[in-house]
């Protein structure tokens, strides 16, 4: 850990609840793992007072939790480069274009309409986009369509290869692994079969997907 970078990250997080993870992209070594709000560890050296302890426990922003490794969140669009890699490995050409008209529909017999609509962040759509353009503008509909073509298991395989769903460190007992969803995972964890719409959600880093800040910085750094 680089103390200057760590302190700089804490300054950025001042007044906020969250975390910042920073790696050296040349070595993969972590140079900062900042979690906010933080607490003064010196208060524990001689036995923390009851009032200070209760203050930490009752704080709704959970200062005792290291949010870089012990809290996980949907990765959102940060997952799209890995979905693109999974598509390339599955034979989808980066030059192939898909039409984004702002939405993508899948059959869902549980709904009165018979279809479930997945929207792009850009309501009017991006038009025809290839892989490079889709990554540039973060087109959701493009990634819905390639995710549907390659399937959740391929997406999961690539994401696990980059460290998602497993511990980054060996010495932190409180570190969480997060979740990389797949057909097998859902059947074993929830006892239900995988649905097509869940693949679309996973393809843009939503749904069951959960990652830590430390995992994201290592995978995408």
C-alpha cells in the first residue's frame, strides 16, 4: 500500500460512504484500498469505550466494514469488456452490427403481454453499432443481444478467469467472494432453472452479479 495514494483516496471519500481500490497495472499489486467512513484503530489499543463502540455499531454507513473487500455490488457496465471478450471467443465478429432501437424483448409467458422488455440507457437507441461502438457508448441493447447469443455460462467462465467469484487476497478472513451467476449456480443456490432474461441482466452487470471493489480493480485494471 502506498500511503500517499491511500491518503489521497481517503480525501476523495471524505463525507461519503464507499471504497476506492487502486492497482499498479504493470504488476497487479494494490497500492490503495480505501474504505469510508473509516474509524480510528487507536481507540481499540487500550480497550474502546462503550460509547465509542456503540457509535460505530449504530452508524448506518458501517465504518467497521472494509467496503473494498467485504461489501459487494452489481458491477454494472464495467462488466461489458469481459462480455465482449466472451463474445469474441464464441466467434462473434467485432465488426458485426446489432440494431439498438432503445429496447430488446424476450418471451415471458408469466406476463399478460407475453414479453418482457429490457431497455437501453438511451431511450431512443444507438442505431446500428458494432462491438467497438457499443463499448464506446455503453449500449445496453448490443450487450443484451450478444449475451443472449453466447449464453450465461460462457460469460461466467470468462469472468471467473479474471478473478470474479473468488478471493483476491489470502489473509483477510472478512473478504467476500461475490457472485458470478450461471445455470449451475442458480439451480444449486435458488433451486430454480435459469431464465433467458437473466442472461440479459447479467450481460450488463445486473441481476445476480455481485463483485467487490478489489475484484473490479484487478480484473479491469
